[in-house]
C-alpha cells in the first residue's frame, strides 16, 4: 500500500518540503507521497489523531505547531523535549514519536566549514525557537564558549537557564554583542531581521568582526542577507540558511526511510523553488 508522509502547518502553501521530499521518494523508488496539510491550532489534536488512525508513516510539523504538538504525541525524544519543539514525527506501529532535527540540521551544515567546536567561541544572535534548537544542540557539543545575544535579554537568560548542558554562557544585549564581536570565531544569526521584505536591516553592527570568522544566517530568503553581505565584505566566510533547511529535511527523511538522502540534489531542488 502506498505510504503517506506530510507536513502540518498554518500557513503551509509556501512550504518547500513537499517538493523536496516527493523528489526523494521518487529518486529512491519508495511508493509514497508527501502532502502539505493546512491545520489550524484548534484542529491540531484532531488532525494528529486522524493521521494516526489512517496509519501515516511520518510527518513534519512547522509554524505554529512545533511546541503545541507535544502533548498529542506518544513519546518525545529527550533533546526535542528539552528544546520544547518537535519538527519531525515517526509512526512506529501506531506509536508517534517526536524529534527535533532543526538543531542537528544546522550542525550538519556547519561540518562543511568546521571540524571541531571544542576550540571555537560561538555567538548566537536571537533567542527564539530556532535559536533554542541550535543553542541546545551546539551546547551538547561543548564549544569553548557559546553566548547568546537578544533584543529581549531576559529571553537569552531564560534560554541559558533552560539548557540541559553545562555552558557557562553569557547573555548579551545586541549592542554588547556588536562591541564584543572580535571575541567570536562563529556568529550565528537566528532572528528574522534581514528577511524579505526588510532586506536592508541588520541585527548587530559588524564593525568588530574578525575577518577569519564564520558567519551564518539561518534566513534563506534572501539567500544573502545584508548581514552576510557585510560579513563577506569584511573577509569572513559566510553560510546562509539553505544548509540548515536541507539537512533538517535529510535527517527527517532518514528517520522515516533509513536512507540518508542526496543533500546536493535537495539543495538544487530548493534553490530552484526559491528562484521560481
Ligand atoms: P521566533 O521564535 O519568533 O524568534 C524570533 C527572534 O527574532 C527572537 O530572538 C526575537 O527577539 C528576534 N527579533 C524579531 N524581530 C526583531 C527585531 N525587530 N529586532 C531585534 N530582534 C528581533 O522565530 P524562529 O522560529 O526562531 O525563526 C527565526 C528565523 O529563523 C526566521 O527568519 C525563520 O525563517 C528562520 N528559520 C530558518 C530555518 C532554516 O531551516 N533555515 C529554520 C527555522 C527558522 P525577541 O526575543 O526580543 O522578540
């Protein structure tokens, strides 16, 4: 029988996941379909019960359901539980288990540039959902330093206090982060500042950026934010949000099928969608 995979979100029309996963299902000759479902907050519980009843093989969860889905699942992976968000669900003989592949997706993308984090000083800008997944996953890898800067500094403090790993992280204001930028080897921009249509905005000043730094922005629309453009002009190596998106999808696909897919092909697919 044909298997079903899905993504639940609201809105969902813009999602690139159906194209990316359907292409992989056909590449690996898996008799299955991946479908986007627009599900409101009020209907989430009913939708999850319905998908379970029809024997869905697995699904992704996106905005605004990544946290609110947790009570409706049978089991939550410990990292996803500490992050407080699920983006991938696996159905194992009727038992729905939730995982978070966003943080590991980011980390896998980083491996193209960085082999070890133990001697690296990392600054995360932002303290929202994506920052939480990245910060907790990276903290587990024990970088030399990992600090957080956020507009609302209390949220950065909360994130540090909630982290299940020992980090000795500092919470900084955006201004302080700009002034202390020369201390960091890796700078990860996780806010929506610079996203279309506000493409000229920057979260912090890059005046003190070290030219040998790696600067990541998890935004992929535009592919090169003003933040990345200025970092490149200062000589830094830059990485946009495509890698994180592609690898979180690849890790989900692997959980569902046991196949770690062709990420180069996934990236090409996503770039075509963004250009269209
Ligand atoms: P979120 O939970 O709403 O967090 C938003 C963050 O942005 C918070 O730290 C917030 O600061 C900050 N922020 C928002 N507006 C700001 C402003 N005008 N000035 C300063 N700071 C501001 O959002 P999220 O889910 O983490 O998503 C954040 C971004 O990551 C989005 O652009 C999203 O598209 C992208 N993303 C990419 C991927 C990928 O696969 N590449 C995956 C997930 C998300 P406060 O705490 O002060 O409000």
